[in-house]
C-alpha cells in the first residue's frame, strides 16, 4: 500500500475534520486537543505552530516532542486494520490518532481514551 499521499497531507487540513467529528457527537475541541497532547507531547502553543505551518503528518510525528509510552495499549480496528498489527511505524501512529479521535467521538470516558 502506498502511503505517501497520507504522509504528505498537512495536519492542518485534517484537524478541522477531527474537530467537526467530535463536536458533532457532543465532545469539545479542548478534549480533542487533550487527546492529541497525550499522544504526541505537543502543547497548545506547539500544536498551533504545526497548524499555522501546515506541517505534514510525516513531520508532525517525526517532530512530536514525546510519543506517549502507553500507545502500545491502543488496540482495535481502524479503516479495516488492527492498529497493533500495522508494521509501518508512521502509519501506525497516524492510525493511533484516528483511533483516539474515534473513541472520543463515540463518547468513551477520557480516562479510558488516555489509557489511565
């Protein structure tokens, strides 16, 4: 599978869709940001810079301050693939983010989403 298109897609172009998805289900942008911060180690200021600079997903994850050590606890199916079985590290990180956004939109408790 050729993932180059996804890797070169800017995070800023997808972020509004994440916001729309969670808000449609009664969650907030702040909750979404909390999930992103947990996964990547970005904070409010650094995430805003990523968005303003239209950083692509490849760079977004490469420059993430700290990928959470508990990502190995994220499991399940997203886009027809088990996230824990994805061999391409970058694609796995992108799918981890997708999975967390899905869990947030489905109303899962924040403690469970953040694997606490």
